[in-house]
C-alpha cells in the first residue's frame, strides 16, 4: 500500500490473469449526512518503470510520483459510486484529476 488513509488510498495491484500492474486510487468524499458517501476507485495501467518509481517514492510525503502518472492522458478503469445514484463502471481515456491538485 502506497497510501492508506481513511478516505484516500493508493496501491499497486497486479492482474492475476495477465500480470499487468495497475495504480489503484480510492477516494471517498465524506459529507457527514446519512452515511451514503460518494466513492470513486480508478485503476490506471502502469509500466514496470512506473511501478519501480512508485515503490521507491515516499508517496505520503510527496504525491508527485502519482501526479506524474495521472497527468498524462491514458486509459483507466473508472468505478464511481455517487450518492443516491447508480454506480458506474467503465473504461475511460482522458486526463485524471485528483481533487485538490489542479
């Protein structure tokens, strides 16, 4: 686990079928009302070099290792669970923005 906080997580996952690595990001937006907080998880395919850089970086102290990966438009798996609405699971290709980092 690269980052393990109560409402944000980042980890490197590996597909058991193909062996490819993914940067997995989880974000929960707490609104303190009726415990149906919106949550989003993304899985971004990463290269072996990016995996090495992420594993050696202190991501908690300096999130630039993650920001450098998501700053480039690429395909990622998007799982969104909005408050009071149906969830979405889809592949997307676009820039990925992390809240608070624009």
